[in-house]
């Protein structure tokens, strides 16, 4: 059965990966035929990008019926740092997706970006220009009603890691 979107994109550092991130990915899976999760750059928070990747594979590796692909690149592989501009981050992610086209055919023809952050709308607009096609933004629980959690609050000790974090 075809869903509202063909190819959704979810991006994040997932530092740490938490229940809100899982809800975001699950929402993308509910609304798109295929989902590309692009994870990058948790090292600056003392979390290995590859550990996050392994946890995502543990959660989604079985039962997604070939509908979800997870790609992982440490942020420095794209020449980015936490001090890079928003434009540089957008371009780095677009290049990361572009670089996966031959490997993940059918997952990189993005038509929607799912996020729970305000960067989502301008990021979707950037990708529309980069890929020369319409890419819409789907906001998921911006106000954190369903899962009142953020990675920043977990890192800052404002929320109990053992309650919210998945790793």
C-alpha cells in the first residue's frame, strides 16, 4: 500500500539517541514508503557515531521490510565541525545523500524531510534547490507533547538519561 510520501529523510546527530528520535523515525515510517536516516556527528558530545548507528540497526534492523536505510558518517568526514555554518551543514548532508545514490538506489530520491526542529523547513527548501525538485517538510511534535525530551536536556542533566535515552 502506497503511503503519502515515497522517500522520507530523517537527519540527526542523535546524541544521545532517545525516545523522541524513535518517535520521529517511526512517524516517517508510518507516512512514507521508504525512509533514509542520515546520522552524522555525535563525537563532539562524546558519543561514537558508529555506536549510534549500531543502536539504530539494533532497533530497526529487523522487521522494516526493506523500507529503512541508515547511513552514518562522522561529521569530520564531511569537513564539518560544530562551528560550521548552517549552510555548510546543509551542503554536507546533501553531499552525503548524493554520495549514497549508487549504493541505496530508491532511498535517495527524497520527497519529504521529517523533523521535530525548526531547521526542518529551511533544510527542506535547501534540498529542493540542491536536488531541483519539490521536497516538503513534515513537522513532528515540535512542542514535545508526545515525548517531552531533547538530547540537549539529557546531555545537560536536565532529564534523566536512564528514562529517556536509548543508549
